[in-house]
């Protein structure tokens, strides 16, 4: 499922269920549009809570937790857009048989309406604000669940043609119930029932503003597949908030796990500075669906910065095969290269794959893709990418130039904020 499927699907179902409950001659009115967008915004918020739960079946439905969080973000944005229209234009007509499901005094009904809109605006604006420190941002974002209850109260208390036993009422009730349960699970139960393991830091390798962190399970580790990621929560003051990092190691019998971390934000900078051997950590995992394209005749792996992590995991995978058809393109600047390209080249050649250094620009990357097209049909070439958005745009352009289908590109949307 794609983000657009989720957004458009909810809007269409909500609209159809509402239209069958109101007179046909009122369909093309601002009141009907306001009611439809308001109800859709409510379902969007409930769906956002559901997607934030990290439940496994939802990740499978979207094809990876990265896609789940992308949908989660856009559901919140469109909920605010729809709620703005709903807030400005009256969602009621005299010809409708409107009544409130839950009777409140007029003052409280109006106050709840205003507070629910302010709550939604705060949730979305805070979630999109990258200048807020991660620890503060995370705790503000945890309020999304409790604030969602305000929005539900607004639906129940304002006059509308929707009843609890009507098709649209059942639809809204179902989603709101699931949303509240998901928010409760994430806020209270997740730390106790989520897939997690206790780990101890056994090795710390620093270089410039980057860190290679190795951890060993204190009891039993968890199984994961090469290319997946985990939420790492150090058991130290200021570092307890779970933060996502791609696993940069294979799934070994000893349960050892490694991460490559670059100090880009307040959390990662502090982690790079403070990490020491002996520290304890909780690791929530595994997540993600970043897999090799085993059916492709030619694979091109493009890793930039810490985006090299999943490819290191692939190269170390004991179950990996057919490496001779793969080429790893390591995009880096000499002053910030971590790990060193020499290390990656040895690792790559040991598995029989090809290694290409792309130092600044995209010349070597363009040459690699162009050469691959002369040797293999474009439709049989698959590109796996992990890196910044700017470089991803360049990869798209190179694929268009070389007539490689867009469907042959796999990448992770790795911005959870």
C-alpha cells in the first residue's frame, strides 16, 4: 500500500458513507464539503495513531516501517488541511436532521471545537519542526494520543446528521476505537511488549563526527535480516529516547549487533560524544524491508554517508549469494568518509562484488550505471539506494537517461521527523 492509496481511499469511503445519509440536493454545498472533510480529518488522525503503533501487520501492509511513517506524516498534514476548511465553514444545514451524539453545554461544545483544532495544529506543526531538540520533540509528540481524544469529543458533541448506528457513524467509531487503542499501546504498553533486547556496548570506534558502535546481548539477542533497522535507546540520561539506526552487521550466532552513526542532530551528536564501552542499551527491532533484488541480472548498490550501513550488512550476510552481479558505489567526501573506502573495498572484493569510489559529484556513479546498461538490458538492472534526498534525485535522473524503469529502484524513506 502506498501513502496515496491510504489518503485517497479513506477520503472516498468517508465521502460515500456520508453522502448516502444526506439529501441529494445538498451534496454540492459548502456544508457537505465541510462535514466530509471534517470526518475525513478525524479518520486521518485515527489512522495516524494506528500507523504509529509499529504493529507488524501494518508494516507488512505498507512494505516497511519507513513507508508507514511517510504515510503517518502525510495523514497528519492532510488532516490539518481538511480540519481548517471544516473549522471555517459550517458543517450543518437546516434540512438535515442534525443532532449531537453526546450532549454538552453550548459553551463546552464550542470550546472543545476550538481546542480540537488547536490540538491538531500543534501536533502537526511540532511533528514537522526539525529545530526542536529530539528529546523535547518526542515528548511533545507523545501528546498526540491524548489530544486525539479532544477531537473525538468534538465529533460526538457537535450537531450533525451522523448517528452512531449509521454507516458513517460505524466507520468513524471503528477507526476512532482502533486509534485510541493504538495510541494507548504506544504510550503505555509498547516498552513492555515490543520486540526488544537488552544489550551492552562492547566496542566504540570514533572518527571525526561519526561512530561505529558494537553491542552484545546481555541475555539473548533477536534475529534480523540484512538491511533492517532498529530503535536504539541507551540507558543513560539524555539518551533514553529510542532512535532509529540501520543495522550495520550480519545476524551472527552470538547476537552481536553494530551501528554506524553520524552526529547530525542533537541526539546523535551527544551519542557520538558520550558512548563508552560498558554502557547498557535497549534495542527494539527488527524493522524495515530493505532487501536485495534477487531476481535482477545486475545489481547496483548506492550508499552515501551512513546510508552505507545496510550494504555492509548485506556484504556480511552469511546467507548472501550471487555477489558477482553486484556493484557497490560508495558516495563520500574525503574529509567525512566513514568507514574508510579501503575497508569497504576489501569487504566488497572478499564477497566477489565490484567496488566503485564516487568522490563528490556523481561522475563515477553515472559511469557505473552507463556501463551496466551496455552490458545488461535496462529492465534487468536493479538499483538499491540509501542516502540523502538530493542524491536520490540524481539517481532518478540517471535512471531516466539510461531507460532503467523506475520500479527497479528500491530505497528507504528514512526521515521519521
